[in-house]
């Protein structure tokens, strides 16, 4: 069966510090991978998605970036965090080659920027 | 641009009551619609997925309907239980523009024992 992991679970960072959130998927090959952000009381906002190693599509211009160094690893990064980067970050995956398929979500990372 | 709205934003009901959560979307050119459940501080769990050609899907006490032409979906929960307390999110996947998924802000449900 497939499993998706995210870490850390919670993170408190000062403004201007760097960020690295990691997501890994087990039990599937060449999944589509997604990063979402959920602000309090709002819906999920798609940040990035990837259909393969090194292939990243950005949905929202911002100071965040994403990378996919391995088939089942997706990393969300920032060089300098802003207060507005606070939120709940969710990683998700879906079956390879089918962007229309259902997405399966990880447990999330709660980021607080102070 | 697709917009997804969920009403009400919050709902509190006594245990045992049947209830309906509403989701509306502005662009009827969708591929599918999905209902998720989210417990506080947790990720999303898929409940029901309705393809654009379908009218409804059922799983246990849950029934989701889709009226694509009017841009509406409902999630019906029968005989609600305290364990149903969570936030319920509606998500619409378009059939153009990269098949992006647009989420509603959710309905926070509290079922009182």
C-alpha cells in the first residue's frame, strides 16, 4: 500500500530564515506530487506540482520554491521566510500520468513564522 | 476562473440528526468533484469522488450528489455521530488548463453528543 510522509510536523521559524519541508511517498512509482498551503479558515491553495523528477510547475508567484531530486521525494524551500508564509503545508500524490485522478494527502506541516 | 464556495462555514447539530453540506462552483467544465474530511491539524482524507458523468456516490452513511449544470454538489450525512465532527472540504477538478483542483474553504461540523 502507498504511504506519504511529511516532516517536520510543526515548525517555528523567525522571519528571514530559510525553510526546507520534505515529503516522501512509498509504494508507488513516478507519482504526481503536489504542495498545497492552507491558511486559517481558507481553502487549500496549490503551490507547486510535479509530474516527474526535475519537473516542477509553479502555480503562485512567491518566495517559495520546490524541487524533486528523487522520484518519490518532493521538497518545499525558501531562502527567506516572510510572516505571510505561515500556514499549514500539505503534500499530496496521485497516480502517474493521470492528473485527473484522486489525490492522497500527507499529515501536513504547521509552519509559524514569527 | 473556477471558484468553489461552501455553505455553511460552520454547523453544529445534535447527535443522530441527518444533515446536508453544500458546495457550489462557478465553472461547470469539471472533470470530477471530490469531498474530503479534515480533522484538526491533520491532512485530508478522501470521502467520495464523483466523476462529471455521474450524479451521485454513496459510502456508508455518506451520499454525495452532483448537478454539474447548476454548479452544485451536496454531501448528505445520515444519523450523524460525534465522530463525524471535522471540517469537510469540497474540491473541483477542471477538465482544462492542466486539470487543476480548486478547493472550497470547508464546512466545520460539530456533532454534539
